[in-house]
C-alpha cells in the first residue's frame, strides 16, 4: 500500500491510515493539523493517529515538516489550524510543560537534561519530591528521589553506577536512557523521540532500541524521528512519511522496504 498525496497546495487529499490494532482507540489523534511560519506552511492539514503499544516512525527529508509536527504535539508550537485529541478528548497544548502534564514526554536531540545534575535529579527535574523543610525553606526528599530513580533504572536494565555524577560525564547511551527512564517513571501516555540513536556507537544504539521495545511492551506508544533506516525497520510497526509539509504515506513496516520509503520521501 503506497497512498500518495497530490502535489497541489489546495485542499490536500487525506491518505488512508495504516493498519491499526482492532478494537483500540488512538492515544493521539491529529486532524487537519496545520502550522505556518509567515508564508511557509510547515505542516499542511495533516491527519495522524498513534495507537497504544505501537512505534510509529515519522519520516521525511529535511524540511518535510516532521519536526514541526512533533513540536506542535509537544507544545513547542501552537497550531494554526486543526485539532489534537488525547485518548478521545480534544486538548489545546499551549506549552511543553502542559504537554508533560498531559503525559506527553518528548526526548529531543539535546535531551533536555541539566548537565551539572545527576541522573536521579534529572529524572525528577521540575517535579522534585518535597521533603523536610529547613526553617522556612522548603526541602527535597533526595533519598527517596535517588531510591525511586535507582528502581526505575534497574527495571529498565540501565546501569548507572553513580546516580549523583553529573550527566555530562555519562555516555551518550546513558544520557538517552536517563531521559527515557524519566518518561517511564512519570507514566508517559505518549513518548516522542527525535533522532534517539544519533551520534551513538552500535552497542548504545542497540540499548536505546531495546528501551523503545520496553516502552511498547508497557503499552506506551512511541513516535520516532530517525534517518537511520536500519533502526526504523528494527523497531517501527508503522511508517508515516511526510513531504513538503504533507502526509504522503502511512505504511505497515512489514509491507514496505527502504527503497520505497526513500522514493516516497523525495517524490
């Protein structure tokens, strides 16, 4: 199945959505989502669904609109048109903080980690657990945060010996794992990952891919942006392809191949 959109800029044709688990409602449902920057239409009336426990690879050449699409879902940008639903309820996502409160966790390429803080502190960054106050100053429950962080990292088979060591001293894979553990601990309803294996060695790439599989096993849907076709076909159930701001194909990974995907990406 290789549904293609027309190239005209008026009234873009919707494409059939790819096969989904029967009887399940989408966690994320975008309808005619549109984002403009001045005269540039970066996302042009895109329909996009993500279902529980599936990994969707969001693909496209540079400038295709895929990053703008996920940034709109993640609250970085406000849409200029269309709607976003989470678990069947329409939502307005006005900021990344609101997106996190709604259960949308995003791991951008910069990981949004504080390099001078440890893994445990980063997992609870902005959502620290209160502890005993000192005089009139609020305190933090550092012992519990460290214990909870150790537990979730162990659950994901992530080995970070010193949770207090600044994350700038950790490997790229450990830093990615910290960001993923944060999403798992805070019970993400939807996980978005932007180039999660970029600049990682092969062993660390495999570890990150195994963590994506662990999220799927928990029923957490994952949206992955990646230019690494090998990674895409290893973890993705579905491939959603964009070109010039439009959705051009929605394919089951098992029904296509890298050559067809590249052809659809470049037109």
